C-alpha cells in the first residue's frame, strides 16, 4: 500500500515548539518513518529545505502577525493536506488569552517600543485564516495520535481519530474520577480525548489542552461547577486556558464574565 | 469466537464496473468456505489498515462471484472505491436477514428503491427472474437524483422485459433527455398497477424516502405485514456484538437489516430512536 | 555584493535551521572590518506578560511552561520556587528529589536533541541528523535511545515529555510511587554505556579553533551539580543571591529583534548554559564522569564555544548517573504537596534550564493573583555572547568559501542551543498596569 | 463436613479462606483501598481488603471513612477484568495471515465482590458468554467468586428493586455475610465452594444466628430500593419514549459517557483499525458507549444527534430493550452510574419521572 515517499513540511508560527518536538520525540519510529516520509521542510530538524508542493503540512502555532497570515496562505496553496497541530494552531493557544484584552494595552504592557511590534488584533487559530483539513489537538499534540495520523495518511485513508469526551478514555484507563472522588474541577467531560487522560491520572483535573470534544456541552459543566460551589470567575478561568478561545469555551467564558467581548 | 468472527478473509477483485458518479461494483472471488449469500444480506468489506464497512450483496454471478456496489461516502468507501482488478480486500459474512423471497412466493412483488438502495434489491430481481413462475407481477419503482445516478443502466431496461414486470423510473432532476418521471420515487406508486391484496413490498433507500413510501403504500391499501424495508445503522461488527446498530431492542445487523414493517413499526417512526 | 574574498563578506540567513524557534543572522564585513553582526529574533511575540496578569498563582507554572516546549519543566520549576518563597513553604525533601529527577530527564532529552539532531550534523557537514544514519548509525541510535529514556523519565514522573502535568507549587498533584519509578532503572546501565559513547563521539568531533573571552555564569551550591538551587557565581569571581540577580545585570533592546539582551554589570557579555555550568561546577560532576573526561583528555575550563557540545554530553552522562542514585534512594513523601497561606508578596527564583539560568520574579496579591512578573530566559542572556563570538570569528570567516562561512556562523549560534521560543518571552522590568 | 446449608464462623475464617485461594494459585482480585477509593485490584494480602472502612456515596459524590462497618463496591466492576477496556484482537500481516497477541488467562478469584457485581457477571454471561467472546470465556471458565452480601447498602444502591441483592442468590462459589465484627455467615454455592469451606473452622448456623442473618438481610433489602417497580417497567418506559423528561435531564448531562464506562454491564465497543508501517494492520477493541456522539453517526447523518436521544436510548436499553434482547434487565442496581456521574444525575429519579409522566397520561 505504501507508495512514494510522503512529502511532509512542518511550519512554526506563534508557539512554543513543543508540538514539533513531539515529532522528534517519536524516537522509536523516527528511523522507520523516514523510509516512508520525507521531511522536506522542517527547520527545527534540518538545514535542507525543499520548496512545495507538500503532501502534508503541519502547522504549529497560532497566526498572530500580518506576516504569518501571509505565510500561512502561501503554505495552504502549496499543501495537499493542511493539518493544524496543537492548541495554538487549533484554538489560538494560551497566547489567545490576549484576545480578551486590547492589543494596544497588551503591547504597551510588554514592550518599551510598542510601535516596533507588529501583531494582529487576535491570536488566531489557523482555521480562521485558511481552510484546515485536519486538526490534531493538544498542548502539545500527542505523539501516538501524530504517528497514527501519519500512518493513516500513508495507507491513503482520511485519518480518523476519536473525538469523544476525555472521560471515556479516563475511565477506560481505570482512573478514578477526580470530580466525584476528590471534588476537583475537571474539564474532562467536555474536552476531546487523546492525551491519555494524564491529568486525572496524576491526580488533578483536566485543564483542557485538547479543546472541546465533539458535541461538548461546556455550559452544562459550568452550571454543575457553580452548583457545587465554584465562583463564576473561577469557572471562567478554568475554561480560559490553553483552548479558551475555541468557540465553545469562549461562549461560556463570555457568559460567565458577563458579556465582556 | 469473537476474534474469529471479526477476522476479515482475503477476497480477490475479479471485475470492477463503474456504475455512476462515485459508485462502483466490485465482483469478488470469495474465500473458501464462504456461504452463498441470500438476497438482502450484506458483507463486511475491509481494506487493509483502512477499515471495514457493511456493504450489501448486489449480485451473485453464475461463476459464483459476489458483487458489491459501493458508493463513496467516507473514509473507507473512498479508499475501497479506488481498488482495481487483482487487488485483495478482506471480507466477512454474509450477515443479516435478507428479503422475504420465500414468503413472497405466489405473490406480486413491489420493489421501491432510492439511489444506492437498488443494490440490495437487485438480487431479488435476479431471483424472481430466475424463478419467474413462482411469483406474480413484479413492479420496480426506482428513483435517483438524476439520470446519470441511476445504477445498472446497462441492464435496467432489461428488467422491464422480464415477463409480467413493470418498471417505472424517476429522477429528482432531469438532465438532458429523460422520458421518465421527474420528482419523488414515491410519486410512482399511484402510477403503477399494484394489486394491494396480493403484493409484498420491499423498500430500500434513505430513511425519509422509506417513510414516505410506507405512507403512500397505506394509501393504496397495503398493510404493515406486506411491507419490508432494509435499514441502515452504524455498524462496527456486523454480528450483534458492538451495540451500535440498535434500533429499539433490535440489532439491525442480525435481526435485520431487512425488517417487516409491522415488526419494527413501533420504533421506526420514533424520532431519533 | 556577496563576496568570498579576503576583504568583505555578507551573510544573510533569514531562517535559522535546527534551532528552537524563529531567528536569523546577518553579518557584514567590509574592508576587513565587521560592520555589523545581528542575530535577529523574529519569533512572533506571544505577550505572556499580559496573559499572566490576574491569573492565580497555581496556574502560573502551567502557563509559563508554554513559553517553551523544549524545556517546559524549567519554567515550571523556576515559577514554582518563586511562588513557594512568597508563600513561605518548603516542599518535602523527596519532592525536591522528584523535581531533580524530572529536571535531569529534561536535561537529557533537551541536550541529546541538541547534540545529535541539531548540533552534531554541523561538525560533520550534514544538513540533518536523519542523513547521518548511514555513516554514524551507532551515534544516532545511542542518542535516540538516550533521548527516549529521558522522555520516559518525564512520562513516568509527569505524564508526558512536553508540558508534564504533575508538578505544582508546593510539590506534586499526587504522590509518585516508588514502584512507578523503579522500572526506569532497568535500562540505567545501558544508558550509562550509551552516554559514555556519545561523550566519546562528540569529544572526537573536529573542533574549529576558537577561544572565547567572556564571563561564564551559573548557579552553584557547593553540594551538587546545580539545577534547582544555589547562588549565582561568575567566572570573574562574583557570587550573589538569586534575589539580587537584577541588580547585577543590564538590559538593552535592539531594534532588529523581538528579544531583550542582557549583559553583566559593566557591560560584560556573558554566557550561561552547559559550558558555563561545566566551567564553574566541574568539581561536582559524578566521579565516573570525571574519570571519563580525564581519559578523553578534556580539562575544564572549556573556552571554545564549539566545545559546548562536550559540556552538554558530559552533563548527559552525569544526569544518567545521578538519576540512578536519586531513583534508588527515592521514598514516597507523606504528602504530595504542601500548601501555604496565601499572602501578598514578591520573590525571585533561578533554576538551571538545559540552556542556562532561568530567572523568574513574581508579585502576587492577597488572594493569590499575579500582579507583576518578570522572566529572563537563558537565550536572552546569551544573546550578546552569540554576536560577540561571530565578531571574533570574522577574521577566520574571510578565509573560507562563502558557503562554509555561512555554515560556521550558523554553527556559532547553534553552539548556544538558542531557544528562540524562550527568548522572545522576556518580561520587561516594569509593573504591569491594572 | 460441609455440604449445602448455612454456616457460621469467626472473622478469622475469612482470612483463611483468602489464603486458601492464594495457596491454590489464584490471582485474587478484591476490594482494595487506594488513594481514598475502594478499587477492585489484585490483592496479595488479606489485610489489604478494606474491612473497617466505609464508603459514602451520593449522586456525583464519593468518599471513604475509617471506622465504618461496611464497604460497598467502588468504581471498578468485574467487567474491567473479564471484558477489558482496550483489547488488541489481532494483527493482520501484509499477506493476510493472522497473529494473535500473547495473552495470559490466569485462574482468577474475585473475593468480597458485592451481589450486584455477581449479578452483573450473570448478565455478562448472557451477553458476552452468549456471543462466545473467547477472551471473556477463557477467564470466566476459571473464575472463582466469593461474594460478600450487603448488610448496609449505600445511598445509591437499588439492588433489591432490581432483584440482584443485597443477598446473592446463585452463581457464586461462596457467599458470606458479616453480621458483626466477629460473626460471619457462610453459604457455599458450588462444589468448589463446599470444598473450600470444608477447610474452615465453621459450624452449621444456630437458629439464633439464622434469625439474625435473615433480619439483617431483610433490613438491608428495605434500604436498597428505587422509587419504581419492575413489573411493567419495560412497557411503561416504551410508552414514555416521547416523554419530555429525557430532554429535561439531558440539559444537565455532559454526554461524557462516564456512566457507560462505569456500568458493569454496558458492553458496546468500537473497533479501531490501525495501519502499520510494514503494510499490515492491527484491530483493537475499545469500550464505547451510547452517550458518545459518534455512536450512531453514519456517513449521511446521525441517528441520535441530540443528547436527549442518546440519554433516552441508554435508559431504554437498560430497562426495556435489554429484557427483550437477553431476557434480563441490563441494570443490576449497583448505582455506579449515579455515584460516578460528574453531573450528579440520578437514574432512579429519571425513571420515576418517566413512569409518572406515562401514568399521568393514562398509559401503563
Ligand atoms: C446493512 C448495510 C448495508 C449497506 N449496503 C451498502 C451498499 O450496498 N452500498 C453502499 O454504498 N453502502 C452501503 N451501506 C452503507 C455503507 O456501509 C456506508 O456508506 C459506509 O459504512 C460508510 O463508511 P465510510 O468509512 O466510507 O464512511 P465514514 O463516514 O467515514 O464512516 C466511518 C465508519 O462509520 C461507520 N459508518 C458510517 N456510515 C455508516 C453507515 N451508513 N452504515 C453503517 N456504518 C456506517 C462505519 O463503521 C465506518 O467504518 C450499507 C450499510 C448497512 C448498514
Ligand atoms: S476525572 Fe475528569 S475526565 Fe476523568 S471521568 Fe472524571 S470528569 Fe471525566
Ligand atoms: S487531561 Fe486535559 S489538560 Fe491534561 S493533558 Fe489531557 S487534555 Fe491536557
Ligand atoms: S445502569 Fe447504573 S445502576 Fe444500573 S448496572 Fe449500570 S451503572 Fe449500575
């Protein structure tokens, strides 16, 4: 089934590089993988770069400057399959929290010469700028999912990864529900599976790095959390994390914060 | 054995026929020990590493090749549709309860099919053709989106020449020359010459189309126990294990996919059952 | 314009490869004189400063971790330690051990990534490590195994190698069981062997002749190789408390860069990271590491920036040896974490990220929300040093073909394993306004 | 000599029984306190079984305290052992030959499980057993079951309504009941049970003990009731298919499928086909649940795209369809889906409300 080598490119936008690192973290598979995959553009790994077109372009990072907007459009044109990789690319990332603030204030708070700094009004998920074919969620993406994704592309199928609530995976794994047993607020019921439910495994609630699950109902979770005694502002902060700018979470946050933006 | 039942066995594609846009028929040389499927049964077809989909048997040839007419609908069917002669795919089956061809002996048979829904009914037409004396009148009402979406165009008209057979076609939208009906396939029901007393109706198509058909059939006097339909549900195993295909208490894969209407009526009409 | 003659040279690399993040380098020499050296950092700003404001102190480690995916734990640890100082709490000794275990895991993962995948190809003239497999398969395999093991340490202790989830202010979210850690030891001897081989390999790489004249700065605590605690020491003989760090550095901003740059007081360029740590703490390395270095004829201090790869490999070997000890002696603490009384306050902390000292300072209010934050990443501190090195290299560059000169310039930057993602997220020394 | 009948002995006999199982080479799976929760885990010493601890359960809440007399089941059900959440079924080589994963089916003893969990095994026997799941059957064949009857059911238990407890009826090897700190009643339920009990220092129960025993169980039975009755429940629920109750409850539901996962009888699975780099493939079976969005999704749409429809399907499946499919209820009244629902939804209340709705409309 494996045909010619897949031309893969990895592009970085506003991000921490953690998602691309997950590619290099596939130590056990990296050498076999390169039999089937050619990284034609992957600056973190190689000096050698080849121009497009690419079979698959992985986009890491959110789009937050005018140059980035331009570049991602170009990448889109040159790529057969464009994958938004990680929370930044799929939901704007942690840096999207600035989207609730005024850009001018933000710049001034950070830079002595704010006028030197070019930035878009919002830190945007890739899909707000160009068409995205697939999303690989997570902060960072899971390397198992990344590998599975690549393998699926290699056999020529449209990749499929479950997008159900984290709770399913959490409980399959045999974790004890931290909400029920410890009263710890957890976003698991509304967050997409994929990380292996590691936060509950390590005794804490999910903080949402995989973003809303398919058909997530964050409003129901928010009202339950309030019912058990959490303050609105704390519930809002729980959602306002690595995927806070995703449409579904944004809505809940705005409701809780009383319609600010 | 559950694994045993879930293991696809290799089958060789011996012929591929392009039927319509995004629809192809694959004629398979089945693995040894594969039982002869009955009209209305389906197989699970598997593409290595890609996945598995339930597909009805759309013909069994004189040479024993088993045909499956596949419409591209998603992940698996998309890759499957690319397969060509000589390729090996996996099969398991045949599964499910088929059309009531035995109960219909001595009766008129009305076939109402929409789109890809003709595929599972084609074996019924074949069966009646081969056992013509055993059945009364055969009425085939078939509708598709447009003329080019009609399946089996190379033999469709020949159905009309099966003795004592009426064939009426309809399309949602005529493109180019078209002499048949334009509209819903259900519009054909009053046009056909159907004897409600002695007819067994077999329906396959989108659920909404089947519901309209049943209403129309009531209007011309058919009763629930004369109506059969083939249902579609998500299936992950095909053999009543995985739970996905339940409709009410029934597993569509093993209690169906063909059901008498009286049997499932209680659930079939409930919203999002 | 572009010449490879003896008098002038211009190099423009707008996208540096094999560094973490986005940066470029521009050099112009004319008439034998260096006109400018500019290391550009055009990584898009992410405004962490603005984001942190108003967040609860417990959320800070997770948020700042996202500044860098290569060394997230460093951020977790520096911020946690600063918060603990504010709250006046001290995590249990075994928690300290766990932190060290994880941190060493990160060192291994990050160092080996740099050694094998980013840096070594330079010395041997490869575009990427993936192309080295044919001729140097053993080295690549040793490295990948080490890296995988370092990641495994992080997975076991923290759930995943990038952005581990278990550490919090005051300790860990749950007790890490001894029986979870012990299986790591199954491969520890193998890892020591591989680490030795990697060290040997890099010690034998062809090294460009080069001598820095620069101040080295790192933590030092006189007990163990510095990671999580100590005073700041410099090769110029200074020693001061982490709290006083800002008093000893000067900060500047260049127009061409999104990153701030630091000098030691008096305008001295300085260098942090493996080379600095090695030069200032080599006496604290594990005995078998010292033996191996002696055998290889490597003596501290190392003043050739290109030799940073050796310091890195020595630290990897040390990390494996120390992990063996730490895991063997680990006992489960009675509580996973200690919780302090939330109170208003301000404090600073430094830990040794793989790339060098990472400084965090915070002020929180009486409810535990952040009012002020300042972070100084290692790469900002090495920034001036990088340009300095290139300046010093310029005469040699003029004797090389342009291609080669460009490569050496890039390599001079890669010597620092610059983490550009980190560097751009500095935080200005001023109060975030309400 | 022990034969059928009811025996009594001291608490210490339980330890002997436990040790006897270990000596015979069984892997003993028993309740075990871990991080504040009673799990079902392999246990190597009798002292790990949390006698002297009690769990406190309520919709969406769970905790334990020391000093209580009786523990109930925690989140883990026998399903986890007999029907694992993730199972690699086989690998296909590129030439279509089949490779099975190496599996071990150690002889296993379930010790001190609760009557509802025993009942869940008999439900699974009809479902997985009936289907012939070989993994299930291989473990099941060698399974020994020691049940602890419930003298103090928890606040989310409703086994007596479901007819599955608080006393185990059949299907066990030994059932025991702790009447007080040092008085335990034993009942063998199989030849093996008789054999194991013969090794203990126990005596036929006196009339006084028997009275105490029956009283205790009767008392317990009164506590473990749900606010509905089974008699016409399947029909009533089917009449309630259009009840607004499902929509109301679903407003609070997250659709996380946690209930599916903790339920000891939920059996749905998803099949994951993964390609391998060498051209072969692997097939994995993982627990799925009817609350998940994709559960009824097909290429052309979703048969239960709204959460209320999924919620309704689950309730109906447990309490109506299951009876028609397998001749038993799909619920054993363990209350796990109530305790372990992060939204704190109480299944019993839902059923009660649907039945009331049906009756108020003259149905049923
Ligand atoms: C009894 C039966 C007979 C069928 N006969 C035919 C036929 O003769 N010709 C034909 O073209 N199609 C037929 N279908 C529909 C066909 O199975 C789906 O189009 C196909 O499964 C879509 O799979 P996919 O992977 O391409 O799409 P995706 O939407 O990507 O589906 C992914 C998975 O979802 C499940 N799934 C999705 N849609 C369906 C569906 N409609 N039914 C069951 N499972 C689904 C499958 O398990 C599939 O592997 C039949 C379905 C059933 C239930
Ligand atoms: S811990 Fe969180 S993810 Fe896990 S079951 Fe509970 S709510 Fe769901
Ligand atoms: S549990 Fe949630 S926050 Fe934690 S790693 Fe998984 S998706 Fe991210
Ligand atoms: S439906 Fe709920 S109460 Fe019934 S068996 Fe399942 S988990 Fe237990």
